C-alpha cells in the first residue's frame, strides 16, 4: 500500500479534533503507514456473506424499571470542570 | 525443577486466603495489616513506581470496619474482608483522583465509585491505592504512563508488561495482596506473566464496566491479579455481577468461580494451538511451556496439538477494532467538562484541539489517528467492517476447537519482560507482545495466566483459555497446575 501523505495525516487529525505539530505529522505519517500495511493482510481473507461481530457475547437489550434515581449533585459535577461560572460550565465562544 | 527460596513467614508475600486465616485467628488485625502494607509501599515503590497514589486515611478506616466485621459486628465477613487491594487507576474511586495515567485527566476526582470498587467495599476489602498503567490502558509495557514508567520487581531494568503493569508489579512485590486490572488485549494476563503472578480476564460481560474509563468497549474487561488461583476465584466471586448500569454485563451461569478447583485433571482434554508456538517465541519461554505440558499430563489431562489458522489475523483485527472504539470513546476529552485544559486565548475549536494535542501522550494520539482513519468515509468497509467480519471467523474457529477440547493452553507471552526502552521506537514490535493474548479478547473468552517457571531468571506465564462462560474450567486447570508446582510461592528479591 502507498504511504500516507502529510495532508492525509492532517486531515485525519482534524477529524479527530487533535492538534499535531509538524514534527508529529511526519512521525505519525510513517508509523501509520507501517501499521496500516500490517493490517492489509485482512484483505486476503474471504468474508463474503460473513456477519460482522460487534460484541463477542450474545446480549439482548434489557430495559430497567421506570423508577427515578438520585442523580449526582450539581456541585459534584461542576467541581471537576476546569472553568465554571456560577451554576454553569464556562466554554469558549463558538460564534464571534 | 528450580525452586527458589521463599519466606512464607513474611505476610506481604502470602496469598490472601492465608492472610485471611491469620485475621480469623486474631494473629493479625486488618488495621495492623493495612499499616504494614502502606509501609511496604513506602519502602519499595520509589524503585518500582507501581502505585500512583495511596489512599491512607480511607484504607485505615476500611481496615477498622473490616476488623469490626471480623469480630462479629456488621455484615458477615467474606474471603476479602480485611485484605489490602490495589485498583488500577482507570477505575473510578469516589473522592480519590482517577487519571488513567493521562495528563488530560490530571486532577479529575470522580463523584462516584466504579461498580467493581463498590463491590470490593461491600466485600470488606481494604483499598490501599491506585495502580499505575499505560495511559488509558494503551500499551504493553507500562512505559506509556504520563506519570513515569513502572519497573519490574524481578529486574528493575526491565518493564513489568502492560497495561496493568503497576497492579502486577505491586502484587509481585508485596505492595498489596491482590489487585484489579483491566484487559483489552492482554493487559491483565501479559503483565501477570512478566511479573510472576496470576492474572485473569473473565468472559466478556461477567464483570460490570460501569466506572471503568473506557478504552475499547467491546473488548474491555476487568479482572483480578493475585498470588494464586484460589485468590483469583475469590476476587471474581466478589466483583462479578449483572449490573443495570452496564448493558453488556451478564449474570454468571454458575454459582462459584471456584466450584471446580481440585488437584487433578482426570479426563481433561487440552488443546495446544500450534500457531502460538511459531514465530518469535523465545527458546526459554518455549522450554518452560513444554515442561508445563508435562506437568499437566502427569495430572491426568490429555494433550493434543491443534490448529487455529486465523491466530495471526487476530492482531490485525485488534489494531483496527481497538483504536476505532478508542477514537470514539476518547472524543469526550475536550478540556471542558473535566480534567486539564490548554491555556486560554484560543477560540472554541482551537481550544479543544490544543487541549487534546498537548495532554494526550504519543501512543494515545497514534491510536486515535489509526481509529479515526479506519472509521473515516471511504475506509469504513475496508477496515472496521472487514475486521468485524474476521472477528466472526475467529470466534467460529474457537467455537469449533471447544467442541474437541475443554480448554486450550499456550504461553501467555512469546518473550520474558524486555528492557525498558527497547521497543519504544517501534510500535509494531511493541504490539507483538500481545500476540498470544489478543485472540481471547476478540472472541470474548476467559483466559488466565499462571506462573510457569523462569527463563533468564525472569518469570514465564502459562495461559489457559476456555469457552465463553467456561471460567470455572479455566480456573480448574490453572489451579491443578499451580498446586503441582512451586512457582506461585516464589517472589522477587525486592
């Protein structure tokens, strides 16, 4: 398989919401190319008509009883946020 | 057979069920044991870095409570009452910082306990601290921790394995009597093998993942790291449950994980898949494995070679499925709701990109990138879907093998613990450390590693794999083997 390009690595990093330095782009380009070449071996296996496995054990959806439970206290949740304003988590402006 | 000098009088190296007898006979109180365990951590952990944090006040309070139970007040004591336990730091502990060894969760204090932590507390265990790990449990050497690598207590120039390296090293070095690890591709069994202790990944779903910081949800499973197989069954009995907070959890179809423990294996049919013994296995590991087959035969088991041709493909399946699920699970870390954040002065998009770029370590970024690539438009069918289809074929291959065998036996790792730094610049070489353990997660099976001798004076593990919900059989084989050998009674010179 062909080597990934720097632009492809930058594109994937943007999808992953991940800032990379130029040095990292070069390093991951080479390492990802190697790892993706390794997993190419799967393409040789005939999987026509084979159902994909999401979870290895059989499980069925179970609904719990419709009973109310005590949620976490607001202070406990806000206590972990890096920036808080009153009763709210503070975020950066999304629109200028 | 080499038998190393053991100091059975030293409580720090006794299995939990033997410590428990001392607590019962009042030769020792849980409070004394907790204090002496915390002192042991203070003594040896500077050299090992296995413990990220001790929970001193909490441990002493839990020990006092355990002593009350042992003296007859409160709920009936169980096998873990008063026993010092370490919990890998990717399991949430209410009121105690939980980081998954990542800078991005530095300072995060969960407001709730993981289900396994609640269940340990109910059992009366004394939680002494949090175990070091590879960041978000991604790694095979514990070198990918944001808070420093862990050293192997048998030779501190070597890795303990990973990702539950802290938990395994701590049990081996007498810093706790038992520990909880998590296993996505071998992260309990491989470090247990490399540190000379017992580690088990139960059948997927038997232990609730509620409060476990998610890595790859269809593969992650919590399990015990202990000094012997009896303790392993006792810890599983305490932590396994159907939990309405984890929709993938299931109730065990048996009463007691230890219900089949015995000292013989009459009529047991064991298969040895040849694919686990070929490429890259070290000669010392191979000869230790062959000796362990002799022991199993002498106990009455029949042993037959078999073949699982898709074994080689399991690694490729894993390195698509695990990073794909990780890239989704880790998208929640954006510096807004919890943990650490980048400095100010950026707009919203830059802020989360920089937080993630600065706070995630090298291996975590690599896996997020692989996973995002495999799930991205145009590649989904070729990678993720293809891997899930091959996953089906791997499951079928195991299912077929278990029509002929009660269990499979293999080496746990193709190599002994390698030198710190030796594989850090070659991620593919690092991934190969898990080649014997990954197929078990792919198929959702139970697997255990028990100490099985030494190569170059470093521990080697024997892996026993069973069919889904065959956990008692896996424990039975491991226990009979262990009781016929002395390996579990040896401990490192630290």
